[in-house]
C-alpha cells in the first residue's frame, strides 16, 4: 500500500498547486502530513520527520543557496552577467547557446554539486532568455536541467555516477569512458527535442513564467538602475575580473571533488574544496568588487535584493525536503526490492530495462536522484555477476532511471522553480518533462552500448 500512498500524496500536491492554486509551501506540508499519517508513521513521528527533513535540507543546501543568490545579485548589479550573455550571443548566436551550455555543463562541471550548479547557472539562463525569443526561458531552463542532471548521473566525478560505480564495483576510469559516450550526446539530443516541443506550443510565457517572483522583480529593477548608471559611465570591472566570483568557486569545488575521487585528498584540500567555503570565497570576492565599482550604497542595495529573494527560496526548498523525508521514512525501498528481482538469465535488453525501471520507480517515490541510484544499485548489485551485461552499462541504466521525472517531492524542483523564475507548471515542463525526456533518450543509447560491449 505504501506505493499507492506515495503516489496519492504526490498527486495531491500537484492537484493542490496546479488545479486549486494553493501555495506550494502549504501544499507540500499537507502532502507530507497526509502521507505520514496514511503510511502509519503516527502524528508525532510524522511531524518530527517533517521538521527533520526541513532541517536536513537546510543544513545541506541552505548556505549554498544563500551565498549563490547573493553572488548572483552582486554580479547582476555589476552588469557582469549581462555582458557575459552578450559576449556568448555574439560568439555562438542565440540558437547555439542552449546546446553549448548543456554540453559544457554535462562534460566539464559534473563534479560540482547540482545545487551549486543551479544557483550559479540560473542568473545566466535568465539573462540570456530574452535574447532567444518568447520561449527563451523555457529553452534555457531545459538546457540547465539537461546540463546539470545528465552529467550528475553519467559523468565522473558526478556524485550519482561515483555512487553507482562504487556500489557496482566499476573502476572510475572505466565509468568515465562509458559516461562520456552517453552523457554529452544525451544532453545535446534532449535540448534539441525539447526545442522542437517548445516550437509546437508547449511553453506559454503567460502561464509557465512567473514575473511576480521577487527574484525577477529585483533583477528588473537592477537592470534599470544599471542602465541609468551606464549613461553616466559606471566603473564596472573588466568582465574577466567580474566573473572570478563564479569561476574561482567552480575551480575550488571541482579540484576538491576530483582529488577526492582519485583518493588524493587530505583535510586541507577537503576544506578548500568544500562547496560552502568555495561559495563564501566567491561572495567575498563579489563583495570586494562591488564595493570598488558600485560603492557602499550600490553594494548594500544589491545585497538587500538578494536577501529578499533568499528567504522565499529557502522556505520552499525546505518543505520540499520535508516531503522527501516522510517518503524516505516509509518502507518503500524494501517493498520495491521484493517487487523487482533481477533474472540471472535475462537478455541484455531486459536487464537494462529492469535496472532502469527499478531506479525510475524509486526516484518517482523518493524524490532524490542520488538516493534512488544508490538504492537501485543495492538491489541490482548482488546479481550483477550473473547477468550477461557489462557492469558499466548497468550502472548507466541505473543512472538513466534515477534521472526520470524529477518532480515536486524533490527540493531541487523548488529551487529550480524559484531560481529560474518560472511557475510550478513551468517547472513541471522545463524540469520534470526534460528529465523524463533525457532519461528516455539515454535508454536506447545505453542499450546499443550494452549490445556491442
């Protein structure tokens, strides 16, 4: 029954938000309460799990969100993001930018935590969207989704990929080679197919975007102010310098993750590569640059706009984590383990599909890509030596399944909705639909790889 209860809770949250127009935070808390009580956790345990889930997510991503939003606000006030978008558009053109962004993020930045990638990539996506066209925000949101999450499950040292490889006993070097054969191509094809769907009328700016978001209001005001200052010749730093608050944290985090993946880390390097410290270093750099170019008043105004936005994002992200915690507190993983048992004599295609289905069902219910991938690998791993499929291929199939349909029971969903400035309906399209699309597109690529290896 727990599978049914979980499905009903998720459906109830979607109906409350989309059909009845109930605030997402209220809907998520109601869904969490209903699921906990229906699953037999009891009133006290249900409330404790909701609170613990909120606190756990805040401990994991709270500072990352806060630091990242403030960096973005300061960079926007210094016109760094606007100038970067203008340069990319001149170099690549509006049509190529989403594809380039997706492939680069998948290939070069999978070591960065997905939450960090999102807070750093969102301002760029929003700034570029108007230059692409009426549905530009939808396309850029899809490119961000594909770029971040495809790399996360397919390319070493993405956390999902590393976890799967470790549980299945696949060397990271081997996993990297297999992942590079599937990951970038999946991201590219996903954006291409999503662009075609958008052209068919899938995206409605009026319903799928939320211009009333405080984040977008703050940016519009900052853009007007930047334009007014531009007429007076503001002392903005060169673009290469202005982007250091983003580039330095990326290098710090990527270096730390890579060294850890190859077993060459130590306490000092782990400290320097910690995402919270790296983003704080970026925030300090952005603050110093803003003070020297915008002055005390301009810097304080940019920070105030960032603080206004941060509270809204943190609250909705936290209650999204509460729903995931309530689901995780049930015995869903045990139920699925009993439902899905790998057949040692199954052909290649059946084994790949089985691995994909197990991970996909887990992700639909649990709401965490990494947890779904780890749980699926734990279920499939014990019989892996008995199946006639290369272990890296099974690992990729698990990653593809764990990517399927990221939706409202994930804190990432609510971060995406807030940071991209889209409605819940828009997030269901640019995130849930795109992750489903990427998961399905990757499946035949993985199957072909399994048949030839």
